[in-house]
């Protein structure tokens, strides 16, 4: 009897033990954020469709816009400016992102405010490591009747109708079929970006000493704690403080304290660009125990104060006049 030729099954590498920890998942999330593909694709998507995109942790605890300062739908900005609106938006995002991650499938859904949103889960070996979100699109073609229907849905929102109308006239509308096509495009992009980041992560893991990797994971987990110190990292790595300090500096090119400060400043820059939190709130949330020290470290690294960084105009899009 002639044997049937069966195509070989694709071989996928097992999940490294370190990716099973929340710290390592956080590191992988940051790896995705740093990829030039993420920012580049966000810019292309914005210029071609007007849509914004963001990368979110699975629990939506951290959300990072592809283009810093891009606030998306002006109506969403108004809704999120209220405490009740923020609560409703976050709850809606968490539910739909969790469902997309649990099923491993992208979701096009109607949010609590009536806008169309997308959630594209990024899966690594069956593990939900991040979600790409986009949308905030009007569900029906703009008209006076559609605007009044939206106002009835947002009756709980204590905002003047004139202000809502001004934002409504600037909001994006797109046919559902076109949004579905964009969602498929984001699925393709997410697989490509994740594949690149995964290969980089594997390479780094194979080249980096286990002690250094443990220290990086510790920083990712605890950099917001002002008490984090060199002794904690040395204990985590299982070597003496002096030896750890020497090895970390040699492997990374920077002292451990500078590495921690850089991570804190990176988070501070994100909060300055994407939230309305005060400088003082950001200072302590990022692990600094002194506003003076925070300002000094920030100015030394960025060449400007935190307030100047927040007020600086965004760079023009690539190819703009």
C-alpha cells in the first residue's frame, strides 16, 4: 500500500521558563514597545487611515500609544477626562481584551460609548503577552440624527452639548467592512512584530548571564519602589554585592543604579506624554523619593526639565513639509 505523504508539523520552540514569570512577560512587552516596527507602523496607519493604535499589557494596566501625544478620537478624550468615563472605558477595554486573549482571536466590538474598537491579542506559544488596540470610530455615518442618538447614550456624561458636537464633528467614521480589513492587517503586523521580538529575546537570553537576566527581571518588577537597591539585585542574582556590581557593569555597560534610573526616567517620559498626572505624582510613582532628585536626573538625561519635556511640540511626521 502506498504511504500517504504527510507534511511535517511546524516545529515551535518551547516557552523558556523565564517567560512564564510576570517579570519576564513585562520585559517582553517592553521589547515589543521598543521595536522600530511598532512606531513605524503606527505612523503609517495614522497617515493612511487616521486611526490610532496602542500596545497594552493583557490586563490593560499599561497602555502605550504608537505615536506619543496622539489622543485619537476627541470624544474619547472628553469621556476619559471624567472619573466615571475613565472607569467605564477601562472596564470595557479589560473585558474585551481579556476575551480576545482567552480565545486567541481578534475582536471588533462596540464599546460602552457606542464607538467601534478593535482588540488584537499577541500570543506567544499560547500565552497572551500583549494586545494591540485601535478604533474609537463612530459606528454610523455622521449626521444630526446620529449625533442625537449618541448624546442619549452619553446622557450620564455632564458635558455641554456644544462641546460634544465640536468633538463629534472631528471624530473619525469608517465603514465596518473597512475596519475589518484594518483588523486583519493589524493581525499580520502583530505576528511579524512578535516574531522579530521573540527572536531577539531568545538571542539575548542565550548570550546574557543568568545573574544579569534575573537582575533585569527584578528591576522590571520593582523599579517603582524607591527602596530597590544594589543589595536586592545581588541577592536575587545569588552572588555577592561587589561581584554583582562588577559583573553587571561589565555586561551592560552601566552601573546598576544608573540602569534603574534609566528605567524610571523611561516610565516618567511615558507618563508625561500620555497622562495628565502632576510632575510630583509622576516623580513618586516612578520610584524617586525626592522631587529635586527627580528633576536633576531627568535634566541630566534628557537635557530639559520634566515640564519642558511635557510641553515640547511633537516632531512632524516623516515626509511632512
